[in-house]
C-alpha cells in the first residue's frame, strides 16, 4: 500500500521503488511506529515503511501533536527531525535500531552517508529503498556490530548494554561479538598527572608508583578483561590522575565471575551488564557527594 501523504500528494519516488506503507488495518504497523518513537505523544509522518519477515524498515519525520518537528540528537551530536531505522521482531516485540551512519561497502570505517543525506535508501543498496529481508538483516547486523565495538570501550551504560543485547536473536547474527580488544596504554599519562597531584607528598607518590606498577602488570595480563581495564579507568574514575584507585578497582573486579575475560556480547550480556554495574558501585564508594558520584561515575545503574 502506497503512502497517501508522500506518494499521492508529493509523488515522491526513491530510486526505482516508490515509497510504501503498511495498511493501517495491519496491527504490526502501529506496533512498529510505537517501538520506534522515542517518546509518547510524538507522531510519525511515514515516508517509507516496509516489512520483510521479522525485519521492518521505517523512514519518516517525527512531529508533535501540534505539527512541530521533533528534534533528535544522533550519536555524532547532530540534531535532526528525521528518522531512519530497522526494527527486528524478536517473537514478542519490535526492537528499534536507528541507522545513523552506514557504509556503501559494508565496512565499519567508510561511512558513505548519513541518514538525512541518503533519504530513505540505504548505502548498501545504492541508496535505494530496501526490498528484501536479507538487506535489512545485513544493515542491522553491521550497524549493531559497529556500535558494540565502538561503544563497549568504556562508554556503554548498563541500560544500553542490555538494550543492544536484545538484538542477539537466534539466527540473526552468524557470530557473536567478542568484547576483548587491545588495552589502551594510558598509564604513563595518568601517572604524570598523579605526580602533579601528589607534588612532594612522599606517601602519595609511593601509592602512585605502586598503582602504576600494578597497572602495567594488568595491561599485559590476559586474565584482566579489557572491559574491566576500560571501565575502571576511562569512565568510572573520570579518566583522571588516580592510577592507584584504578589499580585497586581492577584488582577487585578481575576476581568477579561476571567480569571474567573472554566474554561474548550476546551470550554473556547479563554478566557484562552486571560487571559494569559492579564497577559503578565501586566508583561511587569513592565519593561521598552524590553530585560528584554522578559527575565522575555517571548515572549508569
């Protein structure tokens, strides 16, 4: 069924396929729109809505009830009123994934277009509208994999870990996503900042040097997960000049079963979220001021 607004009034054509919509009598249509909208009370002006099997592609503009556009901030800090996303039905509900950037060759590095530049088409399909379940699956898998790889390194809050974990539906991802990666060598920079903090305090400098030594051991220790390495440092202690506190966090977290090395994102999702939650608590115990807790540790529980 063609979208009356865009196909009749505007005669919009995207590539070789005219903009589509699901029948309003189809209950899946409202379920898809409800799943995709960020807040209640926002409405979609559908530009293209296509369903193939357990996948759906939605492209449209979001407006409030008064007709004013809804502004959304994407991962890169840009603000837009338009939405393009792929939704996956997991057997119970639709899981929305907003496509912010994608690459024409399927790589995670070469971003060929942003959603508003490419319209409703996908770079993997020559910027034309999707016409198959296989294409929707490919775009979603590439995007989710890229996000996990980019964001798990120290900035994924617990709720996002769980939300992305929902995409691990059997048969969608041919392989799980390992969370281990090379541990960034930030020890020297943190230690130098610590020396400025300690100045001529001998006890402080001794703790600093001991913490620095322990961190160097942890960086080369395959038994210390890169998840613990990243989260104990970059996020939970503000990326600051406290190597001794970071090394204490790593020493405690590495013994926790939920923080073990070698985890896979989907298979071990509950444990990954649990590990990040433990590190949140560990960070908050260092700060009595609730404002300081939120500033340094982040509100990630």
